[in-house]
């Protein structure tokens, strides 16, 4: 069984309850989930793939249950500060063999990239990720066994930012996708108000549920929507690195 684990929580200090921000009366996180529903419809119907919201045990996260029907999405409450441990707990409970790890901030994460990752995992890779798409579109996946082995000895640590460090780089398959430097600089993740404005511009003008990666990127560049939040890159990476250092 393949599990698409969408990691999200509602306690963000920069943009409170950002996953619940509505565009056309629909919370942003539903767009992410529905993109995967469309792309993996057959696998979901055959019970070969299941989508989860993997969140922490904090009470505010119960609001996710009001967005999703339990028959379509399982909301899993796990470790508060150790995300890979949360994934392992969920995988063990629901008998998931392969995990596709999606950040809930990445509203338009590529389902095409996720299919490439799944193909690698089903072919025997312990872990695989795509590289070359804009921030927020790439996909990562790993086997339950590799995750369990990689977590050994760090189960009690705080692992929220940059936790990919627990994996042995020599055992990871990198799927290099070829896009221009301009494309790589597009910011497609949700942390600040300007990011929400970016997603609003895209979602209100494009059918994001079934559009291809190339078509989506082309229309973003053509309409200059990528300039709405491009100024946030330095701030984003500065905060990311500070949090990473604190965890270390």
C-alpha cells in the first residue's frame, strides 16, 4: 500500500491557520488533496493508495476533520515535534509500505513528480526525490523500512525542519528534472500573506486539479504571477536555516 502523507498543522505563527485560507469557498489544503485524487483516482479506487493528513496531537489540528470526509482522507495525529516519527507511526498503524511525503504548504505539489517517485519506490528504491522543479513542486518518497532504520536513535529528537538529514544520502535516488533557472526560482509554497496571494491568482484563473506541470509553469511565468512572492525567498531561507540550526 502506498500512503500519500500530507504533513500540516494549524499552529503556524507566520500565517495562522494558513491551510484553511479559502479561495472560491474552498480551503487551500483541499486543492492539494484534490489534485492527488484526480491524478491517482484509479489507484485510490483499487485501494492501492490512500491519502493522509499527518498532523500533530495538538487540539487545534482537529479542524482538519471538518474539511475532509474520513472515507476520502484519514487525519492521523502523531508526534508533535518529530515529523518522520509521525510518518512511521502512521505507516505502521495503516500498513503502509511506501510513503510519498508532501508538505501541506506545497499546495500545487507535482503529482507527475510523485508518480516518478512512486515508480522508483515500487522498483526497489529505498528513497527517491525529484529535483529541478520550483520550490514547493518537487516530491519525496521512502519505504517504511528505510524510514524505520533511519530513525533509529533519533526518535526522541525534535525533527521539524530539514529532517532529511536522518537519511543516508548514499541510498537516495535523485530524479533530476530539467527546467530553466527562471523556473526553479518560482516560489510555490505557503508561508506568508504574499504566498497566499500568489496561490489565489493561480487558482482563480487556472483549473489546477488536472493541469500538467509544464502548462502550469508556463501560465505562471506568462502572467508574471511568480513576481507576487519572489521577494520572500531570502526571508524564507534565512528562517529555515535558523530553525535548522536550533534543532541541531
